[in-house]
């Protein structure tokens, strides 16, 4: 089933995303590798927007996925794309900036303090 143009994009707040992820929801980070390395949610899976089409098979097709980026712009586009491809995707409003501000955990692959 195609995602219709006249339906509002599903979105949730960072607070809601944090709660859902703590209960097992899948969080997909669509930022690039260098952004991920600087700081990301520990539970997230990295599938950069630039490779989303090629890595579509890595997105779970049988459950809702939460989509996050830095501030929410790329995740809107990624969520829209996934919905059109038949996935049950939801955008996290405000991205990892909002996630971090809401108290969501951030870890880094680099030495030092994680940053988003």
C-alpha cells in the first residue's frame, strides 16, 4: 500500500521516543558515520540517509521504527521515504538534539564527551 500524500507524517516527541525505545522500539539514526561517531543513542542502529535505499533490507518490515537525525530535517525525509516503501515509520521531532535535551542517553565512539 502506498503512503498517501494527503496524510500527515507520523511524528512523536523525544520524550515519547525515549520511553518507546526503553520498551524495545527500534530507533534508526539516519545521520552520517562521523556524526554517529561523535554521539548517538546507545540503542540506535545507524543507517545513513545517503545509503538508506541500498540498505532498505536492514530496516525491520514487521514493526514500527522510529527515525532520528540531528535536528529532524533528514529524519522527516527518511520517514516519508520509508512510509512510501511500506514501512511503519515515525519521525522523532527535533532529532537527537531534542533527544539529548529530554534526557536521552548519548554515547560516543570517540574519546571525550559525546556530542550531537
